[in-house]
């Protein structure tokens, strides 16, 4: 018994100290005191001897000079050999933006106060008025079938409206004639438009994202801003930004488009300028652009602007009416016909002040792009994805209520309910992530890793939502035509997946790659210390950092182990409500993640960059923890409504379960098996104990969306749901509300059928018989008949005369016939 007591004291004390992150000096004193007590009152001289030897080592670590010279110097030499090689462009990409909540998750001990003190997102009255006014009106004007099938473009009246209402100028400050909206407002406007029409939201997204306006605002000279921004704001100038070329897609720094500094004539005057040659593709708005933001590599062989031969990637603004520019042809992006196309330039001469920011910004193009993309990718694409998912959720819930098979609304079948629960839960996560991250952006944060997480996960979740929505709709979603409100959204999904950093690359390289350097509390500073040319200063700084880092890693091991053993029941979190356990699990997995990340970096070093699947798993874990936190904060921002709790539980359980499984996958694939075994003890001492959401929880969620509930409305908040005759999503909601009212009437018909009073098989026949036999009054019969007509209209699909399809083929046949008649 006594031996057990001492064992617990001797093992428990260092674990408790590490768990609480007690510093080295205090820990040494406390452990020394425990050892003295054990020496005086405990048994076993050999154990005492070993412990005192270990303690002597610990005590020596407090002697900084000894530690630095005996240990750190060697550690630093090894560390330098492990540093990943990093190009200047990679470094610029890694350094973009700042660190926000992701950094807390990386610490293994998140300070929830930092997240919870963030004000709930709110629009200004002016932004709200824009959402309720011009945005609502725009949605009303957009006819998806007209845009995607009949015109393969938005109609002229829509283009004019967009320019007049300054939809292209949401990010341009009012001083330059723009709307000067916050990130939240941009996000909500885009999500609403995306809930109606993907072509319009893609078109509007580009000028409000990484493009000429954004670059001018941050890097342009005042003269350039005055020249371009007011005309971009009114739509007089239509911008595009051209980076991608046929040989350089994801690896955009490999562009071979060139600008050579030389003398030439511009507007009748001999000036020093740039002769440009380029070939670009996939450029959104290029076919109609009047000003082209161009990324190219700048060379100055005659040293006309400095003493360098080559400056690297540079960004310039090129009016598209200059001689030598080929522009106007269109690509056809997967049936979402926003303006997108190639552009080429042959010996196009522009003056030096075409460079954004002027000649001093020569060679800074890549830094400019990645810095803006670092934040921008968290707004436009995630918001477009969110709007599509919200609309799919809203429509699917109602459809599954009014569509009956086997005598029941299809949403009542558990298989359909499972898909409904998934698409609803994912839509909730997407909304939470968008709203809370935008609130952080509104508050001035610039979280690059969070933006990458949103870009990847919102667009991937949108893919799953689109698939599920298609499945629960069956054939209704497959038959294209004006009545199909889902298929174009489904088709649009790969666009957001591909642009602004294609998703495979974003998951495998960016999220953890950038997170490890930017969010880790020590890694970046250690790298800087290791690269410090003043070796003595570097050693001093490295010594301090590396021992704090070791303490941090030990602490994470202790925290992970203790919280895994206790299922995190005793960790402090800022909630005593029903969501409390999810906060606690985030704490637990944050410690496990920080430990695993450290172990991966320590054992693999620069090799981790090439082990993409390991990096991807670590990125997933960080992402799931980030998204769980967003769900919890969003729930709190909404006042923690009890009815939404099943949804919050589903989201948190799904994300935390995936966290556990990715941790497990990481350990299974961890190259150093001995380290993997130790990690498994610290991370899963009781095995994998966390469960995915239950089937029953899924059914509760299905009920929340196939009925006209407050939860359903809250989740669809912000989408276009006006019940106008052209908007099936709004009409479905009306039908859903009617379905509730029809319940007692339908019940009467059902009972009469069961009693053998009504014999007809089809619904219209049953209604007629019920009226004739007095089961229903005339008003009841009329109401239920009208409801049935509504259901048949909403579940109906389009059909076409053969001559209405295959227009191009027929035109060719006609032209051939005319040609042969002429001959
Ligand atoms: C509709 C649309 C609009 C666009 N608009 C613009 C625009 O306005 N301006 C502009 O400049 N560009 C634009 N683009 C280009 C877009 O940014 C590129 O398509 C994107 O960068 C990917 O390049 P890629 O298509 O050549 O694919 P690739 O680079 O060939 O990549 C193919 C696949 O390989 C993966 N991959 C590549 N390298 C790695 C790696 N190291 N690790 C893991 N996976 C990797 C990618 O993730 C992708 O899945 C647009 C593209 C589309 C489709």
C-alpha cells in the first residue's frame, strides 16, 4: 500500500507539473521536495539513488551556461541539418497573414477566452439594407435556366444592375466610390446570391477577391488608386487577374510570361517601359475585361531601372485595348457560364507605372498575391459554397416532406434521414465557420491558416451536401430545366474546389505546412534563431526556445495522456451548459495534436514536406478542431437555442470523431514505429473511445428540417427564399407549411381508407370520394386538392420538344443544308 502511495506521488508529481505547464525552476524545486520526503520516509535505496541521479540532471538544466554549452550547441548543429529548404517564394507564402484561434489550438492548451470574447458577427444597418434591398432584388432578377442554358451569360439588364448597384465594389472604400463593406457583409451578400445562382456569385466574387482592386488598395500608388478605383467601383472598368498559364497552374511561380524593361513609345512619347509577352488561361472575367491584372516575370537586361538582371514575379495593370492583346474568347466552365477565358499578349508595351505600386514594387508580385490570397480565400469561395449548401438544405428538407413514397414522406425513411442529417449538419458547420471567421476578420484579424481551412473544408463539405441533396431528390434533381433548382449548384462544386489553391494541394501542403511554421508557438522563432548569422546570439535565443519547447512537448504529452484517461472530464472550459463536453474534448485533442505535430516535425524534419499524406492528416486534425470551435462559438452567438442542440451535437461528434480517426491514421502510418508506440500511449491509453453521432441523433435532425422549425429557418438565414413563382426554394417552404396544415385533413382520408369507406387508389380520386361521402367538407377537399396540385407542380420536372434541344447540332445541319442548296 505504501509502495503504491509513493509510486503515485513520484510519477504523479511530474505529470501534474507538466500538465499545469509549471516552469523548469519551480518544477525542480517541487520535485526536489518530493524526493527529500521520499528519501526520509520511503523505502528502497536503489530507487532513491536512481531518482537522485535523474534529479541531478534536471537540476543541471537550470544552469543556463552549462546547458547551452553542453547540450544546446549540439542540438542546434543537428537542428540546422534538419531545417527544410525553403525558397523565397515559399517563405513569402508562409509569412502571409497573422495567427488567430489556430494558434491556440496548436498550443495544446487553448485559451477559450480569446475566442469567446470575439463579438458576435453583425452587419451595419447600411450593409443589412443592401442585403435586403439590391441583393434581394438581384436574386429576383436572376433566372437560373435563362443564365445557364438559354444565354450562357447573365442578361444585359443584370449586368447593368450589378454595375449600377456597385456589386463589383463591395471591398472598395467609399472614398473611392465603392461600398466599403466588411468581410462579413461581403460573405453574406455572396452567400445569398449563391443560394440563387452560381454564375452570378462567381462573377461577383472575383472583383471582390484577389484582383486589381484588392491589389491597388494595398500596394497601389495614390495616383493609381485615383485613376482606377472610382471607375472599377462604377463598373466602367471591368477587371480580371491573370496568373495561371498552360504550364503553370498550382505551381504558379513557374510562369514563363515575361516583361522586359526597355525603351519604347507609349501614347506618342518615348519612355522607359516594359515589353510584355504572355499566354494565360482560365481567367475569370477576361473575355469582357477592360483592365487586366497581369502576373509576369520581370527582366531588366540593360539595367534601366536598377542593377538587377531579373526581378521575379511582378504584377501590373494593363488596359486591354492596347495593341498586341488577344482577349475575348471564352472557356465554358462546367455549365456555369460566368465569363472566363484565355488571354494572350505579344510584345505589348506599357509604361513602368503600370506596375502596381510603381517600379519600386518590381519583383514583389508574388508576395502581394499570397498576402492578399491568404485572407481572401477565407471569404469568397467559402461563402459561395455556404449559400449553395444552405439552399440545398432548405429545399431538400421541404422536398423530403412533401414527396411521398410507400405512403410516407420520404424524409421519414431512415436512409433518407441519414443523408438529410448529414447535409444539414455540414451546412451548420459551414455557416458557423463562415460567420465566426468573418467576425474575426471584421475585428481586424488576418488568419491565413484559418482562411485555408475554410477554403478547403467549406468547399469539400459543399460537395458532400450537393451529392446528398441530389440523392434525396432522386430523378427530380437529374432532369435539367427551369424546374431544377439543384443540378447547377451540383455542377458548380468543382469550380470552388479548384480555384484559389486546388483542394488536394491546399489540404496536403498548405494547411499544416503553413500552420506548423506560423501557428506553432516555437518553430518559427527556432528557425530564425538557427538561421541567425550572429551565431552567439542565435545560440542564446535557440537555447531559451528549445528548452521551453521541450517543456511544452512534455506538457502536451502529460495533458494528452491525462485527458485521454479521464475522457477530459476535469479540464476547465468556459461552458457549464449541454455543450460543455465538446469544449473539453477540443482541449484533449488539442494537446494530442500538438504532441503528434511536434513528434512528426522532430522525427521527419524537412522530409515531412514530402510526406504529404501525413501532413494532410495533421492538417485535418487542426481543421476539425478549428471547425468544432467555430460550431461552439456560433451556437453561443445564437444564444444557445435548445432546439438546435441536436445539430450542434451532430456537428461536434462528427468533427471530433474524425479528429480521433485521423489521429489514429497518423499513428498507423507514422514512419518511426517506436515513436508511434509512445505516442499511442499518450494519445489513446484507453483505445479509441470517441463515437460518431448515433442514428437516433440523425433522425432528430431530419425531423428538424422536414418540419417548419425555427432551427431550419435559423440555418437558412440569409438565403434567397422569397415565395415568388420563379423561386422553387421559396415555394417549397410554402408547401412545407401547408403540409403541416393539411395533416388533420389527410388523417381523415387515411382513416376513411382504413375503414374501407374510401376505395380509390389515387390521391385526386380519394379526395373526390371523401368529399362525396362527407368525410371532408367542400372547403377541406378544395384545400387538400390545391395542396396536391402544388406538390405535383413542385415535384414535377421539365420535358422538351426534341427541337428545343441540341441547338448547335441543328444549326450546323441547317447551315450545311443551306450551303448545299446554294451549291
Ligand atoms: C473556373 C476557373 C476560374 C479560374 N479563374 C482564374 C483567374 O481568374 N485567374 C487565374 O490566374 N487563374 C484562375 N484559375 C486557375 C486556377 O487557379 C487553377 O486552375 C489552379 O491553380 C489549379 O491549376 P491547374 O488547373 O492547372 O491544376 P494543376 O496544377 O495541374 O493541378 C492538378 C491537381 O494536382 C494537384 N496538385 C498539384 N500540385 C500538387 C502538390 N504539390 N501536392 C498535392 N497536390 C498537387 C492539384 O491540387 C490538383 O488537384 C481558374 C480556374 C478555374 C477552373
